[in-house]
C-alpha cells in the first residue's frame, strides 16, 4: 500500500471556529500553508458561526457610506481580511476563507483544527459525522477537560470518538491577543495516534514505546478505562499514501511560527489536563497572595499544585501521562505561571481574601456575568475524587474547594499541605 | 559496632553565621531542638562575627540611659534575644547562644549548619579544621556555586572537603525576613552521605540507588570528576552508635516548622545549582518583561531556562543530578518563580530594557554599590561552557550574556531559542 514516491496530494486544512483564539490559530496556520506548498494546500477554510455584525466606528473598515447596516461576519472577514468582532485590528492572511457552513468548510480536509467553545462540540460533531474524510486527523485547541463524578473525558477524545478520527491537542501559555500581535510565546501539541496508521511509524513520528493515547486499548489501559467507565470504540482509517505523512514534523510545520514556538509531545491527556487543573492552583495562589504571604508562599502553592496535577494525571490516565508534560512543557508549568501571574482566577481569589468576601461575590461583582473556570473545576474535580475516596490525597485541590465553600480559610493552607511534604 | 539500644547521646547543633538568613535558620533550629529533646540538646550555639553595634533608637531594646555607647553584637543577642542589626524586631528563642569564637561554638557539635557569606568559607574552615568532632555532619545554607573556566564546585563540597566531613545543602524559595515573620514557605534539603556511614542505610534514609553525591567515587563519577579536574579525597568517619542516626528523618525534624515546610532529597548538586543558575534565567525574564511581551513570553523563557538548568546539571554532575530537583522542588521551580517575580536580577534587567540602557548602568544607579549575582553567574557559566565548546547547547544562558554585553538585543531571543524547541 505504501509508495516510496513523493506525495501527490496535499493536506487541506480547516479551522472549526473563528473566535478570538480560533482566528489567531487560523492566522498562524494560513501563514504556514502559504509557506509550505509542498505539504499543504494554500487555502485555509475557517468555519464561522454566522452572525450579523456592525463594523465598529473606530475600525479602519468602517464605511460611513454604508451607515449602520449590519453585515454578515463571513462576508466581513472575506472582504476585509479581519475578524472585526472577535480579533479586531489584526490583519488575517488572504488565504483564509470564512465559511458559514461547517460541512462545506470541512469537506475534503485531511486536517481539522477544532477551536470553538466546548459547548458546541456535540452539535458540530453531529453535523460533521459522515461528512468528512474518513482518514482525516484532528487537533483540538479547546482548553479544559470534562469532569463529572463518574468520569473525566478529554475534548479531543470526545471529538475523535464523535467523528471516528484521531484527534490530538494543542495547549500552552497562550493569550490569543498577544499571539495575534506576534508577541513571542510557546505552545505544546500532543499527537500520538494508535499504530493502526502505518504512516505514523516514521523516524520523525513518536516512538512506539511513547505513551499511547486513549484510543488504543492495552491490557493496562483496559482495566483503567473500565474504572472510568468508558472504552473507546473508534476504528481508525489509515491515511492514503498519496499524502505527506501526518506526523510530528508535519504538525510542527503547520503550527510553528517565529513568534509561536511549538514543542511536540505524545501525551494528549497531560496536555489537556494542564489547561484545566491549573485554574484550581491559580485560585490557591490568589488566596495566598491576597493574604500577604509574599512570593515564597505563592511559589510554594504553585509547586505543590503542579505536583498534584501530575499525580492526578498519572492516577487517572495511567501510563499515558508523563510527569514532564506538566513540569517541563508550555502546557504545564508555563501555563500555570501565566495563570498565577495575572489570570482571572488568580485575581479574583486574591481580591476575595483582601476584601474578606467570598470568591463568588467577587465573581458576581467584577466579571460582568462571566464565570470563573477555577471554581467549577475545583468542584467537579472534588466530586470526582470524593466518589473514589481520594480527596485526602490531593490536599491542595481539596483545600481550594474547602476555602471556596467556607469550611477552611487561607490560614489553614500550611497545615493542610503538611502531608504534601512527605518524601 | 551498632547497638540496638536507644541512643544515649543527643546531637549538639551549631549555626555558623548570624546574618539575616543565619539568624532566621537559628530561630527555626532552636525551636526544634527545644521541641525534640529525644534527638537534640536544647541549646543551639550560633557563631557571630563579633562587631560593635548600636541598638537602633527605634528598637524596643534601646535604652536611653545607656545612651549611644556601642555594644558587642553577641552580648546584645544573648541579652535581648534579638539580632538588632541583621534581623531586627524578631524574637529569637532563648536557647540560642551567640558565641564570638567559631571554634568554641562548634566544639562537640555533631551537626554544623553553615550560613555565612561564601567569602568566609575558606577562613572559617581553616579555623575549624581539627577542632570539630571528626564524625560531625554539615548542612550548607549558602546559595550558589563556584564556577570558573576550569571547574564548578559546590560550597557544600568545599566545606566538606576542607573539614573532612560530609556536608549537605539547603536551598529554596526562601526570603529570610518573610520566614522570620513565620510567613509560610518551603525549602529543600539535600543530604546523601556516601555509604561509609552504615547508620545512613536505615529505611528512612535515601535508597542505595539514589544519586550519590560527590564524595563517593564511582567509576562513572571518576571519569566525570577527572574532566572537571577534581576528585574528592575525603575519608568520612562513621557516626558513633550512641547518637540517633543522622538521616533524612532527623534533618527534617531539625528544620521543619509549621511555617517552614521541608522536603528531603538526595541530589546535593541539583539543589546547589538551582540557587545559582536561576539568576541567569531571572535576567532573561526581566528582559522579556521589560520589552512588553507579556506573561506568556515571560513564562516561556522561564520554562526554557528551567530546562537549561536541568541540562547543565546533568551534563556536569552526571548521574547525581535528577531532573525533578529542578522541576519539582522548592530549590528549583519555586525559587525560579520567586526570583522572576520580584527578585533583584529580574527587576534590574526589566528596568534596563524599559530605559534602553545596560544592566550595568541600572546596577550602578539603583543598587547602592551592591552587585547583581545574575550578571557574574552568566559570565562565569559562559566561560565554563565556552572552554568546552558548549555555548550553543545553552541558547538561553548564552543569549543572556550576549544581551548583557551588547552583542544581541531582547528582540533576538525568539530566534536564538528556536533550537530549544527541538523535540
């Protein structure tokens, strides 16, 4: 089946989503498809949730002759090459084509990049099911994981299982607006399809001994997945040999920019968990900072939190999770540092302690109806741990919820963490 | 030789040094010797570099009837139980005895805690040589390492070899004044004496497979040490069996407080290197922050820097160094976070970029004659790497020196670090 000749087909790339982060990722990808015609078709399709938008008066695209009449967001993007609503004042490459139909946008694409609010995943997957190339591969840029009392699932798994394709994950210390302005930062991409696709086992791909992601059922995994009550049933289709291989090197080429450095890893669960669990730790950092304990104490809760993130990953995703994903990659330690510097969870927790009020009060007063991710993640993770009798094994995660719910105060943190020092 | 009976002797502890950090550590240790009479003699000797001191007028110990006459610092400490000069307004435990003679202070002590400016190590070691218990053990709280073009040496090694004893190391995200006020933080203690002392191989001690510190010469180490041009010749004396064992548990008991959490490790080199190399990274973080690139970029240089710290440790201290010492302990990632939040190196580098002047200029203008550790460490580490042709393997460390010396600017950092992204 494999041919040794040069690939005759090029990858078509579709971005599913066009918000602040989706438009930024589309910009990056479109710059790279243009620079690498040996691998990719130049045109990048971007699915846009269609809406009527007024070009803001302060936009350079505002045309007084058209007055106040709203226009379609896709038409604005395709005319002005700018997403005036969600990523204003950033020029998008002309090879991005905004498309209001997700089915049409994804048609014939071998690479699907998912970058939309997680609430949309179910609906969009239903629309795409059966309408995509069966051998397509996905990358999810959606931060967070789904945690309920009974299970934790990764958005990349959800997408992959819904569409019957393999889906990796991208996460890092990435604030979309800064990247759109080409301020330098890094990210981590996890991609490790099961060996069904023989093209992956090239020297540039992940080694066969690298962590297996959740679509492969090894005996150890099987037992583990049983505990969590879900076993993937996806059967993957091999990428036809006419395409350039979809390996680490190809994905790095698709996402790497001089201002957006990329490290490829194989640990999809670790990459996904980092972006969710860090929000709990950021609340703890805010509590300690608000209490006036200084930078040492803040660094201490961050360190303890980082290790609880590792422990959580290893305990519930087993062999597939590597310590280094949390302690050495952008999706782990760097994202945690950023969130504990000026992130929303950090700031609200800090204000709550300084003002002597609850985090919920600060949230209601300061966030204009937006919700903190850390508080809901702390709750969900706690229910999940409680259902397994493991709360005490995660003293920082547990302390954060107990402080949020008034059973403890920040002053209890040192004593609550005493056991975390055990060698 | 070993007896199974209860120990009949108790450890006497001496603190060598009484500055800001030395007095803080003396407070911690004296609180613990009092609480643990089963292990330690209550009285803690503290060597004080004697000087004539005026009690400040705003001190509660200022006695207008004594007027302006200076008093001996040892006498002030022993009378008022406060180091009015170096740790003012902090009550010291009454079981600390300030002693102007280092030989007398260390006499009969089985535990020596070194906490003095590194410039004093040579002189003090000479005075102590032959005047201490031959089976004493040391802990160095002195931050940093000695780097020259030809070698890197640890202060703990220097002390240990000078006195013919084993010496471990304590380092962490530890600002003395905050700890003295009992604001919570953490630290890391590395202690792993070679197996000559049979008492160490208790179940609570480090496992035999744990990293060996530099006093033990294994074949691999021997080759390695040859490269660095130094081989330890220390012959250790076993601790008499009348004493409680000097293992991880005992040292943890000596240093752990509710406000000062301790993790014990075996990697002395890693613990010592963290406190030195972080200063180079803090300069890089300051450059990037001063350039206005935001928290993502700052977290990115910290992450890259942390991995260069690991690489440096492994390359020059081989098997004895663990990645986790840098990425998981207070002496590594937490100390780095603190230094990159508000540390002096970070602040001066940031100001330099903001003002468009050199770091040397900021140093001269802002630091009142004090010197930045990061700039000298960057220079020393670079000469060491250059002498081995390894500069290019450490792109961040090298970039920092090149920016300090005007060969590059902060804008070059992303391109200079591009190779750090290689998988």
